[in-house]
C-alpha cells in the first residue's frame, strides 16, 4: 500500500477531501509549516500523525527542507501531496522527490502561476478558470500537469466566489488523481507519465459548468 504524506499550511480542505475519499493508499502523516494551521486539527481528528516544522526556525530554505525530508523518510513515504502548502521548495528537496510529489494549484496552468490567481483571472476577463494537479519540479508551478478541473466564469463571480467554486473542483480532482497514482493507473516513468498505460500528453480535464 502506498504511503502518503500531505504537506499543508492552512485550512486543509483538500486534505479533508483526501481523507474522506478513503484512498487505496494510506495517509501516514501531515506536515505543516504553520503551528496554527486548521489542517492539523483535521489530521488529528482522523487519527493521522502530524509534524509541525516551522520554516521560521531554520536559517534557510535548505535547512527547513532537510528536516521535512528526514520526517518523510521516517514515515517511509512513497508519495508527497502538497495541499495548500505555501512554501517554495529547494531544488535539492524537489530532486529527491521527483516523480513522487504532486501539487494542486488554483488556475489552469500554465496560466497564472504564483499567487492571487482568482483576482488575475477576473482582471483579465477570462471565460474559463479552474485548478491543476501537477508533478512538482524545481520551477514554480511548472511540472507536468496531470489533471485540470475547468469551470466557466460568470458575471456573478467575485474573488471569494471563484475561490469557493475552484475549491469544489479541487476536492473532486485531487482525490481522483491521488487514487490513480495509488492504483498505478497514473505512473511516472522514464518514458513519461502513463495514464492507463498510455503516454499522457495533455492533462485530463474535468468540467463543471
Ligand atoms: C487551494 O486552493 C490550493 O489550490 C491553493 O491553496 C488552497 C489551499 O486550500 N494552493 C496554492 O495556491 C499553491 N500555490 P486548503 O488549505 O483548504 O486545501
């Protein structure tokens, strides 16, 4: 059974969706860089081990990442799932978990990397918006996209409303992608990413209009 660690910084609604999905893999631990992250309560409620590793207590990114790396090794983790983890990771850490670490980002990547995605979508007047699950590489929000949830922006949307609508999509697609990884339906290989045994050239898209 695949052992999963989830890295969080905030509310942890994606962590909750993963817990509720009863995955084939086991969530063996949750790491937060914020001691007051609500996600920690969710983990404890579900009987999952937690570790608080505060980035502020380390002199640099590498030192912080090394402590996280050691914790992941201690839990014997196969897959690292970033769920609202708001720290940029060092190249060394990313390399160590290459092909074994996924992230969810609130935009249709490659558009709107970084922060304030909903605001930027509204300011640009885009018709479509959504979220992307991707492998993590050293470049921010740039690893291969595995799946996207797509919604249609309406005149009623505000930043808050869009954030809420994107969250609904995230809670659908993230557990699905993680489950596919757990069952081997999605595989990271030297030849590329395979989905159902075929080379994945474009992210799998889910629509909710
Ligand atoms: C999610 O919307 C996720 O896409 C975003 O943080 C939120 C966390 O919500 N992640 C990023 O912006 C990463 N760049 P949650 O704590 O309720 O799961």
